[in-house]
C-alpha cells in the first residue's frame, strides 16, 4: 500500500501539487493510510504471540507491544520515504513491482541490520535493542520522508 504512492501517475501528483500544501498533505495521508493498515495487524499478532509465553507479565507484554507498534510505524515511514525517493510512474506492473520489492528489501535489511548489529556487535539486551532499533528506523524514516517530499515537490 505504501509503495504504491505514485501508481496513479504524474497527473494525480500534479493535482496535489496545485493545491496549497498539497504534496505535504498527500504524504501525510499516505503515511496515515499505511499506519491504519499495518499497526493494528502488528499489535494483534504481537499480543497473540506474547500471550502464549507463560512467564510474560502484563507490563512486559504491554512494553513489547508498544515497541513493536512503534517499530512498524517507523518501518511504514521508511518504506513511504523510499517510495517517494524512487517514484514509479510506469503503468507496467513489472516496473512497479520491481520498485516496490527494492524499497521493501532496503527497509527490511535496514531494520534487520540494526537489530543484529545491536544484539551481536553492541551486545545489548532485547529491550535496549528494540529501543535502538526504533530510534534508528524512525530517524531513517523521517530523513527519507523529508527527502522524498522534496523530490515530489520538484517533479514537473
């Protein structure tokens, strides 16, 4: 969903650009749309998975759900930023899928790389790893969203 930012082509982008703050509103709408789909699913899957752990307390259960929800929201922002940096205006499903897979792989490798780096290289526990992973992915997501928004604003 997030990767299909420009699937309707340049014509719809120009409509957004003509309105005041149109590109910013467009980006905000797409990020909220992604969050409305991904965050509840991640929260439900995490809650169900963690309730099966017998030693999990209510506080740790809630903390991990919050961390995962924040991480999924950050990954949505990162994926949207990557999609905005590399917009696919092609009508070809093959070209759109190629761009979508490239963006998804970059986001996935960034997230997994930070996780493994935190656990193995920095020797952090799971709680601190999730904190660091959230911070790094949010930072990358915000940077890529900003750069992507600037790129969309310059397209003519």
